[in-house]
C-alpha cells in the first residue's frame, strides 16, 4: 500500500441521520450543469430559544394563576390595561394591579387571515377590552360568538376573561367569552 492509498483509508465517521442522497445524477460534461434543476430538500428545523420576560414576568405568572394583571402609576394614577412598568404619562414606576375579569368590548375585528400559528383557527375574532377606570385597552381573542354574526351590536358587549388551564406563558393564555 503506497502512502496515498493509506491516507485515503483515513475516514471521518459518517452517520445516517439528516439527508442522505444516493445516485444523484451528474453529467459527464460539466457544461451540462448549467441546465441542472435546483436541488430542493426539506428538513426539520428546531431551535431552543431562551427568552426572558424580564419586568413583564408577573403578567405571565398572573395568567398562569387565572389573574389578569395591569399596572397603575402611583403619582398620576394612570392605569394600564396592557401593563407598562413605567408610566408613559409621567415616567414614574407603576405598581401591579389585578384587572376585573369582566370588561366590555371597545372594538373588534374578524380575522380571515393570520400568522402561521393562528392560520388554522381563522376566522377568529380579536377584541380590544375596556374597563371603567382603566385608561388603556387590552387586545385579546373573543370566543363563543360566530364570526359570521359580527355586528356593531358587539361594541360595548360585556365579556369575561377565561384562562387556559395549561398555561403556555403567552398572551393567548387569556381569552374572553360573552358574559
Ligand atoms: Zn404616571
């Protein structure tokens, strides 16, 4: 065995996971590669993404415990239906407050298209919820009414928060039903 042959016997270990292709056509004349159709492969893609909720963490802890939390500014009493940790009016820190489960529809939209995660659920209804004494609105889903029955009579409708039993620590852990 000459030196070249013995070098060729050194092999990196190969595995059979991932894409393994056999018998890929290849022209004798490299000029023919110009006409080659693109190779298209499908492969699973997974990534574990570590994301900190930071100062918003109490909001998600609330959802996991069946509580919808907003915040209120100490000095100016501005109250946030979608929590902010610092007041956008006066800049002071806000405190956490529990919002009532019962609110009202401020406005709504029926979504016939959506992001990939929600595409299979279309049409669905998004509402902005309002509460007396709360200065900003909260975006959520309204379930329990037919999207086809959408009507301006929904404006002002009383709605009640419900929470998923299995919290995913997402804003969609809470949704609203008529009531
Ligand atoms: Zn303030």
